[in-house]
C-alpha cells in the first residue's frame, strides 16, 4: 500500500491527512492556523501538523510517497513565490522554499479550491466522470476545473478563478476590486446582502422576523428558511440568486463542456431546494441545451475532506 500526505491550509485551521492509494483518509491531525503569526511560524505549524498526522497513522515520513498542500493562493512558476493571500496578508512570499526546510519528501503545492475539486473528482461527487467543474459557494465563490482527472488552471496555474468571471458589466463591486464578478452575486455573502436589501424593502417579510428584527443576524440559511415557510419576498430573493448562479455556470458549461458541475460550500447545504431549480435554470440559460444537453449539477460529497484527498493526490499524479 502506498501512502500520501495532504494538507489543507485554511484561515481557521491547518488540517493534514494521510491518504492511501484508494483515497481513504487513514489518519488526520488539526491545529489552529492563527493567521496573526509570522509566515515562517505558520509554515512550521504546517510541518508539525503534517508530521503529527503521519504519527497518528503509525507511519514515518519515509513511508510517505509525497506531500501535497492546498494553499489559498497560487505559486507563480516564474518566481516560485506564493502570489497573494488576503486572509494571511501574504504577498510574493517564498512558500515552497520555506516548506522544503521541513520536508524531505516530494512536495506539490496547488490552490486549495483546485485541490477540493480534484478530491471530489477522484473520490466524491464526480468520481464517475473524467471532467467536472466545481463551484464552492461560501464567503466567496471558489472552485476548480478538472479535465481528464487532472487540474486545469491555465499556463501559469493561476486560471480557473470561477468566482471572478464577469457576470454583470459594471455591476456590484467584488472583494477583488473588480465590478460584476460572479462572486458578487452568487456567494453566500452576496445572498445575505440580497436578503437584507429585500428585508428592508419589505418590513413584513419573514426575513425580518427570522432575524429577530436585527438584519445583522441574517444568514444565507435564513433566506431558505423563510422561503420554506412560504414567504413571498424570500422566494423572490432565492429565485433571483439561483438565476445569477445558473447564468454564471452556463458560461463555464459553454467553455468547458464538463460531464458534471459540483456545488460545494455552505449554500450547498440547502440541498434539493437549491439543486432542482438550479438544474432547471441552467438548462434554460445554456447555449444549445436542447440540442446537446447540459451536465447535471450535483452536491459535493466529501465536505472538508475533499481538500485533503485532492492535495494528497497531487503527489501521486505529479500535478
């Protein structure tokens, strides 16, 4: 049996897992990230977390074929620097070189969203497909493109930024500084903003009631809960939100023609209430849908483990 090590570097936690060649996580270890620390201290914590996961698996690092790390940014192949990570305050830091001080195994680093997409493609919702697109609907809109079971991210590994494709010309301002990005309309943050705007315009809406009269308590789930209780305003908010999402995904279908689209992130917890109308609207929004069909939209299956599995398998497939 061959073993690989996957690390998911998040803003809250660092999680490492030992993964076997059948994509099973046999041991994990988790430590808080504490993003206020120095770059070097966080890298040292990544190494400590990784070594503890190997220890928990009753293995040694020499039993590990390779180490894959999913990071919230990309490595510039020209400079070998991690380009930018807002949550960590990192810009052009020597992430690979610092990691190599702690690991003597083959080391592979990719964007964390790409790793999650690869994990779902190999062992989760898209394991029966060769090609898939994943969109994670959380604070932002992340995701990845998998073609022939491999990550596709362009000539410099910095592509496939699904959340920053343009949806509305000169539209809402995005966290990236651009206007009209899909993230500004289809993230959980965007849904919360849209629900707050609707609640202010319709004071009698259940949206206000479920927030206890304080719109700062609004969550993405609140809009789905109000819709489930028959609230007209919430129903309109969700319908418009799903329309935005379908329009954005339709562009990805037209470009990549994946066999499936995977939806992850907190908003995906709405389940069929989200997926059924999303599949319908995607068909309505997509070029030549009647003639050639559209890929099914399915819910991610692996949760937070997707990033660990995907990162570990970077080492197996040399991605």
